C-alpha cells in the first residue's frame, strides 16, 4: 500500500529521534520517540517516559504537528513546504513554524499587491491559507520552492541562534543542521516509504 506524506513524516521523525533519551543539555528534559515529558503529560500520559507507547507518540505527532498546522491544506500547494513546516514544528513548536511562514509571506506580497499583510499569530486560519494560495497562484511552482527553502533557511538561522546564546546547545548543532538539510531525502526516499509501512503496520496490529 502507498503511504501518505503525513505517515512518512511521522515515521521519519520517530526513527530519527529514537527511543528514550535524557540528555543533560537538552532543555526539553526526558524524551521518548522525540516526545517530551511535558507534551506527553499534556496528552494524558503520566507514566514513566521509558514506557511511552509508540502508538501514542504517533497520535501526538499527527494531531500536534500535522493537523494543528493544517498541513492537509498546505501540502497540495507545496509538499516541500509541508515537510519543512512539520519538522520545524516538531523541533521548535508549531506556533513558531507558522509565525515564520506568516512573516515570510508578508514580505513576499509585493507591498500588499498580491494579498494583504496578515497578523503573525502562529495560527493557520483562512487568512494564512488564502495568502499562501494567492502567492502560489502568482508565483507558481518555482515561487513555492523559493518560499519553502526560505523557511528552511530561517530554521537553520534559528537553530544557530540557540547555540550562540547557550553554548551547551552546541552539543546538538551539527545534528540539527544535518537533520534540516537532509529532511527531504529522508522523507521522500524508498527508505522513508519503508519506515512508514513498518510503523503503521506495527500500530495497526497493536504491537506498539
């Protein structure tokens, strides 16, 4: 069976994050499958993070990072942009990812000729979606590519800033950059397809 972009993104991030980690320099504290303890608690899990069910991690990724950013609406406009926003949201929070999209669209609207400036509120509503559609209509596929890569560039700059402000974050800087630069290859490859098939088969059979 063919997998969806959402499934490939979730499978890739779970594979990349691995299992339980409690790194002394990680500001998020203990994590499992990349889910922080705080996020697990927000989603009703109060057990040992070492025992976080993989099926719950999948549901959290789908709801918190795909659904909340309305990537089902963004992916048809630009699958690449959806990929970048999803992983940016996982890494730095969905609100921050959306704010970068909104800020970038605001400077690409031809001083209001293509669409009006929007509030930078971190929420994807009709205004943001309509602006993105208008941008794509005017700039085409090449313009969508420029927008997506611009967002990825902003993300790299944001991660660099974290390491500049807190030297402990240099422990992660190369890994962050590697992740950002290679994301599309991981998600869109045959390996990404196999990861998604394996993960969702595992979830469907109730193993995880």
